[in-house]
């Protein structure tokens, strides 16, 4: 079964700021799955970041991560009757 989840990612660092072990150009990609902004992971490439995000989502969805905070949406009529 395939599940699609949006994720947010960004690049951080430069060659002068990172030690050996980071991406070739000095960048490290950080990201999180949409709806779980407190659970950030990283990768040296976009493929590695995606693998880490999938692994993290599996851990969250099977209950391996305690006290998971989620983002949801609340619909309400602000000007309607109570």
C-alpha cells in the first residue's frame, strides 16, 4: 500500500561551516513530514533525506515515537450562531 505525504525541506550550512561527513558541497538537507513539524531529520542528499523521512514516518505511525504531536485543521463558523 502506498501512502503519499507532503514534506518540507531546506538546505543548511556551507562548506566552511560543516565538518567532514556532510554533503560534498557542504550542505545538509533538513526536513519534516507535513503535519509533524517537530520531528526533523536530515540527509546529505535529497534521496537520503527521503529515506530518513520514510523511516521516521514508519516509526511515528506504528507508535515507536512517544507523545507524537500532530497538526490538524479545525473548521468553524466564526460569525454563525453558537
